[in-house]
C-alpha cells in the first residue's frame, strides 16, 4: 500500500508562516508626519547676476528720462525745433511794471507787513550802527579833500555813501551768529508770506495779513532745504571770488597767459553756477505749493526751465537793475537830506535816519523780488505748449 504523506511538514510550514518578524522600535530618524494643509517649501530664488542688475538700472533710468523733458541727447545733434521752448510772456519793462502794480494795488496789506518786519528786525537784530555809517561818511570826506577839484557835492557824496553801504553789506555788517540766524529767519518768513499772498491774489481771493502769517509758514523747512541746495550750487561762484582776490594780491594775473587761463576757468565756474541756480531759484517758488517736497520741486522746476534758462537769466539781470534803481531813487534823497539836516542841527547827529530807511527799502525790494519771480513762474505754468 502506498504511504500517505504526513501532516507534520504542513503544520510546521503553517506555524512558521504565522511567525512574524519583530517590529523595530521607532527612532528619531524617521521623518515626522506633516499636516495636510502645511505649505510646501519653496525653493530659494537665484540671485540676479551683475548684468541683470545693470540692465534693470538702465531701464529705470531710461523710464525716468522719458517722463521728463530732455531736449538734448549725448553724442547726438540737437536741432533747434527740438529744444526751443516758446514762452508767451510780456517783455521786461511790462514785467517790472506789472510787479509794481501787484504790490501797490494791495498796499493796505503790504505796508503793515513791511512795518511789522522792520519792527521785528529792529527788536531781534538791530539797525545798522550809526558809527558804522559815520565811518563811511568820514572816509568819503577824507578822500574828497585830497582831490584837486575841491570838495565833492552832497549829491555825489550821497551816491558814494549809498554804493559803499550796499556793497559792503550794510544790514549785515557787525552782526554776530545769533543775529545772522534771526536775519535769515525773518527774510524766510517774509518770502513765504509774500508768495502766499501773491498766490491767493492771483487766484482771485482776498486773504488778510493775519491769515498769511498763520498759514504761510508751513513749508518753512522745505524752503530752508532749497536754500541749502542753492548755497551748494553757488560754491563754484564763491570759489571764483576767493581765487580772484588771491590772484590780485599775488599778481598772478599780470602774466597774459595766466590771465587767459584764469579767465577760462572763471567763465566755466560761473556758467556752471548760473545753470544750476537758474532752476533752483524758481524752486523757491514751487516748493511753497501745498504738499510739495524739496526734491520733487527741484525736478519739476528743472523740467519747467529746460530750454528757458537764458531767458530767465536775462530777467534776473533786469531784476537786479530794477532793484538798484529802486535804491537809487529812494535812498539818494534820504542821504542828501540826512547830510543837510545833520550839518545844520548837531543834535540830530545820532539819529539813525539812513539805516532805518535802508531797512525799509530793503524789505520792499525783497517783496518786489518775490512778486517778480512768482509772476514769471505763474506765466510758465500757464503756458501750454
């Protein structure tokens, strides 16, 4: 009979199949389970190369230039029809006359304002010393006695006194640092109040002096920043003045070649300062607008004055001529009268008549300059090209 197969091997196989290998304990090396909503880790972006940075800067600069007036291009010919910008403004004489009209038509506001500024100037700074003025007079008397023609007339003497007083800084002579700071602050206030009044008069409003004094001093810090920029831009001009005095003292200009070299150097420095100052002076007007900051004001005025700087410089020269004429017309009779009265009445020798009148005329001339520049700025703004 055939042997049946035994069940032991099958049972042992089943038993061995039921036996499982032991589980290994979890260690800290196994990665933790992450939440389902946890964000995936982003790969760190690659750093832009140097060439990419240069291209981005170039595109930003080209975008900046496209948004502003650029009539000239480097290494390209500039055609007249591209950089010529016309201005529909009146002539020089009409400009000066209109400025006088804008002041005298509102004399009820400007006359108290000038007297108020003179009062604060006398209290905080003080008038020009009468002894300082008498030194001018005695020096002119001593020089007139040395002339062969005899003594000078009172009118000629008054002209020399006025010229020497204005050119030597009569209002700022003998002042310390604190007085100079008060002088700058007072003239800044005068500038801001005058521009505030002229802006509202041009808009058809009728502001009071009280409103101007309270509301016009908001851009005081911005205006001071523009003054600092003007001082920096005037450094080449001051450098020319300093080097010219040194060259005259050392005899450097006696040689023709050195004189030619210095003339070229001085011309370049003066042109640089004139180019920069022509737009910064108008920025003093633009920065007084509500919400205007110094740097945007400088950029906006630079676009406004592009192609018009020569015309503006001519108007500035004419403004200087008109202010000089104002001083001559107003101060010459005062000085002649002062000489006549003090020669007849000795008890009036200590009266500061000329310094007081000089301060009055200086305040009026400063307000006139503010009106002159604001009028031209408003014409340029209204000009539609």
